[in-house]
């Protein structure tokens, strides 16, 4: 591990959130739940400076994520960390602009469309009004008519049932997709097993005949925006995904204007599904290469 870097830890969660709160643009990658959940898969570590947190990925290759903190307060052209050059991924659009303006001769950027966050209106996804949401509303209505269900917010006493549904969901998937799904499953289990140690988490679950058939896990990214980390439904229950999405936002999203449903990672099916919910915005990201100082 590089000097000064340490493993992502629950013990420094509040220190990290303090830096994140001062970051002028917040994207899903830098929510604490995302960092913690995927820390093992990407070999993530961090180093705390006076005002910023530097995040290093070591798997499957070594590369930096964007520094987290008050970007505008830094003279990036004089930053010692960048003097020998550095490559970054998952860089929010605003930081791309700041770095390009500060070092126009040293910075090259490339849009990373596969990592754009999809942002939606919470009221729109709760109400599902109009022709744009006709198919979603129809599937939700079918679910409401067909099943004697119960929706409740996720609480620590629900964790074991949620883990069991996740275990079953993973076992139902196509073995050919097992690599990516295994990585996601590891992240989900890591988050769920530490639910009571991560007070920022929110979630909801639907039960039919006492059995959990869907769950969602989220957290606040900003005072106006929730981010959905994980959402799973049991096969065979038509409209279950429309139901868990709508019910969770109706129950826990009332104080938020926007919901971030993360990236599509270039998966065509996932991109089509995310677009079908009519995003109101995208949080753009790019890769950044900083050349060594002359």
C-alpha cells in the first residue's frame, strides 16, 4: 500500500463525510455506502489530507479516483501530488472543468458515458403520471391488484431476511454473468452485514405472505438527492421492481427532490431500463490525465 494510504474504514466514516459535504459536485461513486461496499472488489484505500481525501484503486489496476473536498480552494497547478503527473477515473464534470482551467497545457479529459449517473424526479417516480410513465404505472397497478403485500422500511432486524433474498437472487442468475454479479453480491453483503454501523443507510422491503420478495438500499447523497445502491426483486412477481421503486420513494423520498440511480456501466439492457424511467438529468464524469509539470 502506498505511503499514507489506509483501508477504507467505518471508523473514519464521519471524517470522510465532512470532506464530501464540502465537495461542490457529488456523484454516486463517492457516497460512503458505495466506497465501503466496493472497497474489496476495487482494492480501494484512502489518504486524508487537511482538506481533501485521496482515493486509490488497486484492482484490477492502479488508478486514482477524484479527490474529495473543496476543489475550488486548491491551486492545482502547484499541487505536489500532481507534479509528476497522474491519471484519474470517475471524475465529476465540475472537477474536470476546474483542472482543465488550472492546467490547460497539462490536462486531457475524455467523457466516460458508461459512468454517467442517471438522475430522476422523486415526485415523478412516485406519481407516475402521463404517457411517459404509462407502462410503469400499468405494471405497478398489476402488482397492487395481484398480491396481498406489505411494505416496510428496512431496519436492522430485517437484515437476515434481506441477505437470504439476496443469496437466492444470486443463485437464480445466469452463470455466464457470475463474474460481475459475484462482485456486486460481495458489495451488497458487505453493506448489509454492517447495516447497524452505517446510520446513513435507508431502505425498504416488500413481503407477500410473510416472505420478502423485494428490497432496496439507498442513502442520502445531498440534502436534495437520494442515491439507490441496490434493488432486487424475486422473479415471478410481475411489477415487483416498479413496486419497490415507487413504494420506497413514496415512503422515504418525500424530503428529496431527486433520486440518483447510478450508472449503466455500458450494459445495453441496463441503459435501456434506466432511460425508460425518464431521467431529468445526468451527472457526467470523465477520465483525466495530468501530464508532469515542466
